[in-house]
C-alpha cells in the first residue's frame, strides 16, 4: 500500500508538471531561464569533472567516459512528447548561434571508446563528428544516453551542446528549429591541431638515443599555450593539477612466417587509464629510465605539463637502453579518482586518462660489414667507427609501425656542434629540418665502385618496419680520431631536403686505437706464420699492430677500443714526437709554484693538438734515420697492413705475408700515422688522409751518443733516454759487434775496462764477464726522494703535484714516466681495473 501511495504521489506531481508551459514549439523557441546542463557519471557531485548540474559552465575532463547528458528546465516547464519524441543532441565547437549547429564546420572530433559488441571494438565516441545522440523527454528534462559508446572528449577546449526537437539540425527538413543548450561546456585537457576521431593519441613525439644512452636527444612534450607547437594547434586547458605520465613500453613489432609469406604484426597501442570500474590503469615504464628519478610523488605523479611548462622526459638508463621503444603519453586533467584513496588529483596511475600522443624512441646502431643483420640482437653493436674503415648504420624503429613499409626513406649527415643546444624534431630550430638546410658532411661518403653514381643507386634503409639498415653500400668516414657527425632520417616524402628529416643519433670516430702486443691473437695464432711482438726497445726488431673491433657489454661501460673492425688495407708511417726540429709538439709543459717552490707541473694539450698531429702525419716525411723498415713512400708498401678478406680486430703492418719486421733506430715517443684510403698503385690517395691513430714509446737511451773517458780514471756514464726502469742493465761490446746478435744477448767485452772501481784489489775492481749485465741507477722517485702525490686530470690538461721541488731533479726536455702499478684509479689497483680504467692509466703512465 505504501508503494502504491508513492506511485500515486509521483503521478500526481507529473500531472501537475504536465500542465506546465510547453518548450520547443515553433520557430525561434528558447530554453527558459534557469535551465541546467549535467553529464551523468558515477562520481560524487562535488568531485571535479563529475558533470554535476550547473546553470553557468559545465566543467568536464578529456578522456573521461560520460554516460548521458541531461538538459533540465525549472519546474513548471514541459517538454511535450509530441514535439520532442524524436529529439537529439549533438556536440559542436565553441559556437554562439543556433544556426551554427547546422554547419559541419563546427563538428568536433572525439575520442575512441568501446562499443557494446562481444567482443567489444573501438569506435568513435557518441556525438563524434556531427553524430547525434537520441534524447528522451521526461516532463521538464531531456536526456540523451551515451553509453557503449560513451561520450569521451578527445581534447580540451570549449564546446556547446546543440539540441533539435525533431532529430535533425537542418531546418529545411525539420519542422522546428534547433537550439543551443544555454550552458557552455569547458573540457579540461590537451588539444592539438589534428581533426579526426582519436587522432590525438596518434600524435608523434620523436626522441632518439645511441647504444647505452651515451647520447640522447632532448625528449620534450610541449603543450604550452604559447609554445613552439602552438602554430600546429597544440595547447592545454588546464586546472589546478596538470600532469603527464606514460604507459609501459609497447611490445616489439614482429615478423611472423606463415605458410608462403611473412606477415608484419605491429605492436598494439597501450591505452591510458580507464575511468570505468572494470578498466585497467597504466603501468608507467620505469626500466628504461634513470632509476634515480622518482616520478611517483605524493604531491603529483609523472611530470608537470601545463600552459606555461614543458615536460622533459627523464634520462635513460644506460643498462637498459639497448633498443628502440614506444610509450603512450597520458594526461591527467585534474582528475582525482576514487582508486587513489585521497582527494588529491594527479597523484595516482588511475588519473592519467587522456591519451595525448606517442613518445617514439629511435635508436641508431653502428654495425660491421658482416654482422648488420644481427647487430644488437645476438651481440652488442659498436659504439665507435674507425676513420677510413667501412661500417653500416642500422636504425631501430620504435614499435607500433612508426616506420613506413616502403623504401622511400633516406638519411643524411650534418656536422655536430659540440656544446650547442639541441632541439626536438618538431622545433623550428631543429638542425636536421632547419631552412636553409645545414651543410652535409663531405667527409662521410658511401663506398661506391668507380663507375657508380650515387643518385642512380637509390640507397635506402629497406622496407622493414622494425628496423632500417643501409647495407647496399657501406659508409666511409674520413674524419680524424675523435670526430663526430649527426645522422638525420626521413621516413617518407623525402624529396624536400629539409622538412621531413629529424635527428636519430650521432656517430663518433674512435678516440684511440689499441696497439696490440703481438701481430696475432696468441690463443688462435696461425701455425704457419709466427706472431711478431710489437716494438718495445730501440734497436730490437718487432712490428706495429693496431687493435680494434671490440664491443662493449652493456654493464661494463665503453671499452677503450670499441669500434668496428678493420676491413680495408692500410699504410703506416712512423714519425718522431720528440723531434724539436719538426715543430709539431701538441703538448705544452709549464710549472706552477706552491708555497714558493716549483712543486707542480702541468701538461696542457694544445687547442688543436689532434689536428697538429694529423698535420704532422700528412706532411711529415718517412725517415730512414728513424726506422729500418717503412722508410720511404715506396717501400712502405712492403709493410702494408693487410686484412685477409672479411674483417679483423688486428691490423699488423707486416706486409702481405705478415712476416716483415722493422727496427726503430731512435728511442723516444713515436706517432703512428695511418692511411686506409689507397690509390690504384697502393699508395695513400691524398696526404690529407694521413691521420694520427696511436702513440708508442720506444724504450732505450738516446742514439748516436759518443761517450769519451780518460784512461786510468774512475768514471761513470750518464745516459738519457725514455722508459728506463730500475731493472735495466748495460753491456759494453766491441765496435765490430751488434746488440742484436745471439738473440739480443751479445757477448760483452772483457778487456779495456774494469767494473766495481775504485777497489782494494782485483776482486773489487775487476774484469767483467762476457755475459755480465752492468747495473744502472735510474733517476726515479726512490733515488731522488721526489714523489708524485697527486694527479689531477682535466679536460685539456694533466697536472702532476709533487712532494718537493721538482725542478731540482728534472731539466727541460726530460720526460716523466709513471709506473702504472703505482697508480690507484677510482680506488682500483692494477689487478682490479677494468679495460677502460687501464686505458686511462696507460695514458697517464706514458706507456
């Protein structure tokens, strides 16, 4: 009886209301004053963006799913079924007149959402692109249900809700005029200039990095109202909290082999957080990023991004930055979800609901001639290239089909500008797409056959969508050691020299090439050819063998000799670094005083020290007085470094049969010059191709020194030279002998002098034995008491600090060498050092 009474009361109330003033009849009708608008959600009415009824501005959130819209007029008004039974609502842009409801220019693109099918499919939102939502009159209300598909605003901005009583917004067909709901809609969220349903989530934000994140470009998200992308339509309608976060990294794209063809399957895009209770939330990618950056703060998660602030993506983690990847960018429109457990907005993964683009991280790999198909897949890529040695570039495409399935792509190369500010690809100052175009690097060339024309080859990276590889012709770089250039990529429509190119990485030439101890790896040495030891001592036969072709494990940092292997033959030239008459010293030494005493030496690299040595290699002559071996331009070909087909980590300058020794006649520091760009006669094609690749210290005393002593006096001999140690000894031999005889153990003279003098008898002052080694004393720290107490390396200098006045011990022209075992580097002793640490120690020690 109680239920029946309540029903009677509602019916009585309805009857009274149905006697109210009709709305919507005739041309030019208006909504009565006090009409409200609301969007139906399950949120508490007081929550931001809940859609609670209002007569002023209805504030909603982009990315949120709204289930219905309700226009409600004050009590006493009536929407008659006869007039409104076929009514409909439609969304428009920020219009002002009812006539504008009719124009398709005011239609608005909306987000994508699930429909009610089983299984559900992604379809445009309700009221997208001019579609209408049927409304139902209910006394003084009009209600349009929009569920499955829901109403989901793709972008932030100002909107209006149009209503038509007869279901059409075309007055020529309908029997009554349409109208605009009197309450404007303000949607909080990001916007862009794209104009198709769901297009905002497909907007591209391109970033790049090299292997181990050694180089990474500025990865910036810019929604500012007066930012760099404002002209493209980007902006944001923000509220109290305005932040951006991202999804997990998408899966990798795949190629699947079927019965008779290979099918490409791009990774599925990952969604932003779902606002329905049954939905899932983003799981923000963290493994790829710097682990010290905490983006899950209680005061706000992700990154701040509003009308005045750009969002800079965090730096990458070198241990995981080994492949390209894609993220979905998700915006929080000041949403405070019930899942967060508090009333604060944008501090929980559930609140990042608006998809605002994709962050595509490109990765450039340097590969050798033989491993480009598996480069970075079954082993590490290289981090450096060798001057004048071929290499291949492989670009890893971000997942999700970012690369086109065509061969229309191109790359070009521009000079790097150290220290210059870098801009993201969409910035007008981005150097790859700047106009006028940046000059390309002439020192970077495709390796063409003599009769080939570059324009005829159409060199491209192929049509795969998971990577592009430029393997048709390898690249050759004629830059010096430590050089660099930037790589610009265009995916399609590359006829324009600038507009569609963007930077995807940088390539560096090696700063150092190793000098191997032997001409071969002793563990795998050929039985037919004996390995030759690298020259160590003046006058002792040996060889010079360069070493490269090492990759760097991701968890160990860059190996000092990381680079592509050798695959082209090369010539070598040795020049003296110490010859003052040559005038190409690249190091300058000066002393500093401390407490009034000169206790500090500073060795400074000249501003163009590397260039000075390269010039010395280019103009310096072969010297028969320095080397017995490659001593002329012509006979140097007999000591050519050969790579016997394929590639090799060893480049021994021992001739075609790997059996040529050489002898250095003067002790000291030698510059190893190298040229791998040869002409048809086997000589260096141009003097400018000679570059410095290594330094070698040849140990021993100065050559050509004539010692004169009086007879029957106690004398001592003082020798100067390089690389002396406390274990060194001398033998005096007859002038008719050679130091090299008997396997570099010549018989010593036993007449004409005595050792151990002065003495009491012939036992003390005695005749030497023929195999006796004469002990020497070296001016070292133990003998002088002057020690190095600190080594301070700088960007262009190395400072040695001593415990006493150093000028009392050394004179101008002296060389200092340091026992590498005495150096503690990063608290690591010699046995504990990594290869990179040992390399730095070797540079300090002078060996």
